[in-house]
């Protein structure tokens, strides 16, 4: 499909909410630790599957093993914002994008300067002592020897992530619902119409148009009004930065 259609849809899209999926994070160099070969390699190395490790019960009972995995695999493969992320930032600066909703924990859009980000599962850059509330950087967690203890009270610092088995914070769901209910356009990047992020958000959207940019074709693509089966980074920057 001609890129002119995408350019026109964004230019005349009114209030746009972006749903940012896993492919965007993969293209930025982030580790998708639950996927395919990576998941198998992790289970071989650590003796537990990524789903087991990244759970509240595992964190609470095997904290040393959790942090070994967390520091060696996740915090060492955080990626960098690419032109696709910078295109989203430009659209927010222009007042077109009003919010970004994502399940990614890598904070890519926030690192690029996007202000209104709703990260359903939290992100690796928010870390807090559960006892005294002191906040810590990602680098403090990554570079700690063994468990990352609070400098003030000695409690283990907790990454502010929603682990498997934990409820997603109601505040984030409410924020996303409010943004989506006011949106005219939903721009779905790097995820399909039947995956968890889209399924969770589409019920709150009552706008005019859904734009889907995702490499993998899917039967449910037909639920979108405009579909490009390619990587978001291959076309979104071309459209946004030529304007």
C-alpha cells in the first residue's frame, strides 16, 4: 500500500494513541526473553524457564537467582531507541500523539523523551526500596554485587515491574482507558490485532480509525482500517521525517 495513505491518515488522524508492541523493542536490540531460542537457552543456562523466573513467586522464594537472571539477561540487553521511537516522539511534540501504551519493560519511548507513556508492566528504570521508599537507578541494580540492597536501610531494592502472578496496577489501566476513549486514531506498531496488548486496549477505543503496522500477517488484520505488513521502523520514520 502506498505510504501516502499512511501519511494522510496520520496528518488527519486527530488525537492518536500508539500501541507499541514487541517487534519495536526487538528492532531496538532488547532481549525478548520469553521467545523461541532465547527462552530455550535461558532454561538451559538457569534451570528454569523465563516464565518461571519472571514470576512473583520465584522472586519471593529465589531472589538471588531472580537477580542473577535479571542483571545478566535483561539489564544487559536494554537496546537503544531507534528512528521509529524518535518518530513517535516527533508526533508527540507536534501534538498528534497523545499517549503511548506498551507492555515493554525497557522504557524505550521514555528514554527518547516521550512524556505520556503508560507501561502496563512497569519499566526497568524505576526501582524502589519497599521499606523506606528510596529510589534507585537501573545502573545501581545492574552494577550491584549480589542482591541490590538499599543504602539507607539494607532492604533489597524492588524493580517496579509487574511480575507474572501480580495484578496490573489499576491506575495504569484507567489511564489507558481514558486516553483511548478520547482518541480518534489508534496506531498499532509491532504487534497483531489478536495479541494481548491490542485485545486489552481495543475495548476502550471508540475512535474513527485503526492503523496497523506489523511485519507478520494475521487473520485479524482485517479489524484494522489501514494495514502495512512490514516492520514499523521501515516505514514510520520515512513518513514522519519527510514532512
